[in-house]
C-alpha cells in the first residue's frame, strides 16, 4: 500500500471516493487489529497514510517527528514517510475548521461541549479555543480525566451554545443512536458532527428540525483529505478541491426519496431520475411484495394494515441505510416518523404534489381502491407530505419534466 487509511473498522469509510476526486494515486483501506499496528508502522511500507479510530493517539510513539500542530492537539491523523522517517501531522484541524465555516458555526464567546475524549475530540477542543470560545468542556460516559458526565452536561451546562460530536454514536451501521438529547440545551445555536456516514445523523437532524445550524462530517473529511493529499505529495494546497470532492461524494452517496399520494407517479418519475443520475431505482412496495410473497392488497386483507406497516418500516430502514438510490415509497410511508428519519439520514425527501383530480383509484391499492377513499386520504395526508418534504415538485407534468425539476431543485 502506498497511500491509504488505517483503522480498526473501515466499512463505513468514504475516503477512497474522496481521494479519487483530488489525486491520481491509488488510495486503499487497511484495517488493522491493535496487535498489528506496531509491526505495520515499523515496516514503514507506505508513502502516506491517514489514521482513524482508534489509533490517532496510539500511533504517536512510533513516529520520528510530529508537527507542532499535531503535538499541540495531541493526535495524529496523517503520516508521511519521508526517506524512511515517519512524520505525523494533523489535518483534521483544518478539516474541522472548514466544516465550522461551511456550516456557519461561530464559536467566538460561546460555551462549547465536546462529546467524547478520543483523538477527534482533541481536535475539536483545539478548534474551539482557536475560534475564541468562552469555555470548552469534554463530555464522556465515565466523566474521567476531568470530563463531564452526560448527566452533568445537562444539569450544569444547559446554557451550552455549541455541541461537537466526536464519538461514534449514530454512525453506520448503528445509525439509530444519538449521543445526547439536544432539547436540554435551549441556547444551542450550532452542532457539528464528525460522523459522515450517514450523511446526517440523528443529532444533526434533531438540530436542523429546531432551526439550528448543523452539519455532518463529510465536508470535514473532504477538507482534511485535500490537506492530507498536499502533505503526501509535498505540493501546494488547492482548496478548490474541497468543494469538488464534497459535492461529488455527497451526490453519489445521497438518496432521493420520493413521497406522495398513491398514483402520484413516484415509481414512474423514479425511472427517468434513475437514468439521469445513474442511481438504482428501489420501489419499496416491490421489495415488500418479494418479502411477503403475495400482493399487498391480499396481505392487507389477511393480516391488516398494522402488520403491513411493520414490514414497510423494516424495508425502508434497509434501503435507506446506504446511499446512491432513488427510493420510491408507498403512499403511507410518511405516516411513521421513523420512516421519515431513516429517509433523511442519507437522503432528501421529495414530495410529488399531484392534484387530486389527476390521482387514480385502483384495486391494487387497499386504502385507495375507490375515489371516495382516495379523496379522504388526500385530505388526511397532504399536510403530512408537505411537512416531511425538503423539496416539493409539481407532479402534474410528464415524468421526464418532473425528474428534471427534481434535479434542478437538488442543485439549489
């Protein structure tokens, strides 16, 4: 391996895709057990590597030189091999600073809570001080080494204005988690999360729903990668590559989730959208039919709506857990808040708003088999669709026109 990433578990990583956008070298993922780390570094069989959980501090004793930035932070995420000498640096700081600026989170004069006490938390602490925070506090489950417990953070520091998550809570494949309930912090105005998979953790979604500036770690990852690539190759930094890498990877990893009334054209519009984007089209109803082995209307008749919704929820969670898809949902998917959350973590929800007179009642839709039932559903669900969606499209045009409109709105 000449260039790559080392860590204990790397299945969640997007680093290969990002480095492919910013450099012409081959970048690899290399998982190491703790007992393998020392020999790997002693062999020095690489040109440049990035370091992630849990080795950002563990690697330091093996290095010949550590930059002032990395030494002051107390963590290394970038190692370059210069003529057999291993030099440790920290490009996470530049990445997290770029993320804060990109998100519009200003820490000057503010109280900052940092969740976690590992290498990424040390970078966050250095950033908060660099940006002129009023005070900064570590938060951990144990409260060791001078950190606050989560209970103390809530009871003694509810006036915190910025929270930075440097823990793996909410990271794929355990994306249902969250490190803290932000409703306990009424003065909160900024949230940064180092996690980039999923694109938006529950913590970020919690904040965005409250109108708080919040962003996941993909922009940070992109920025630190650009800085690391410059270090690897000993070339001047090109900051224009940050946005290029971020947008390319985000668009490739982001789902487009189509919601709307039965017969509003979700699967029909999904076809041209799939062709235009190169993303796989996944129809949740088709996946459910494969699971249950019978038509949905028949399943409704035999087992009832509640059982169907359970299977629908499982299906949406499975499809939404990874990105790069067009997901055409069933008409009632938005009735469950967990479904909305699952779709938003790695995607954008698009409401196909078709006029009621253009909707068609059909026998294969158990809740919309008659015109009267369809009109009733429309009245009950319309505002739910509107509230769930981040983009609303006039769905009274051709499928191709609607698909182009979706892409136009996504670019905004």
